[in-house]
C-alpha cells in the first residue's frame, strides 16, 4: 500500500499543478479511455506478457523460489490485492507520469525506452537473490 501511495504522488502533484493550466494533463498521465484498438493491443500485449512471464518462471529452479529473500506464493486475497495495488502504482508512475513526460519532451519512442530503462533499474534487485531470476527481470 505504501508503494502505491509513494509511486502515485508525482502524478497527483502533476495533475494538481497542470489541471487548470493545460488541457492535455490527462493524456500525459495516460488517464484517457483507450480506443477499441488500444483495448485490443493491450489485451494482446497482456496475453503475450503473461505467457512470457509463465515461461520465465518455469525456468527458475524451485529452490530459488523458496529461498531466503523471496516472498513465496500469494496465499490470501489481501496479499493478492496488495501485489495488484503495487503494480497499479508502478503503472501510474512509470507508464503514466514518467513515460508521458518523456514522450512529450522527446517523442514516443524515447518515452517508451526511458521509462523501460528506469522501470528495470529497481527490478534488478531480483538478481541479488539469485541470478536464476534473470528471466523474470527481462519479462518485467
């Protein structure tokens, strides 16, 4: 929950500052309803991403998944909701705030690349647990 709040703060501040001054603040933060094409692309990307994540997990030895420093399986609804909320916070910050601002300044391709690199940096901590988790870093 804390990560969701912390990751959402920059977007909230940006929205509060820009709301009265510019009309595209919602687009910059990716807070616009997608088109049918956008829904289709998103569903396709989510399906491919889930498949790649599943394949990456199958390559990780079972002893690594239960080693010290890992959290193990999600065993409750609340635990699942907390993981989902953290993911939403990451999306709001990285693909909303950061990518939106980078796209506005340097273009769409640069925006995607910049947010992807910055998004990957904190996830490299997985490699301190075990290098066998490297496929998970790539699929994130």
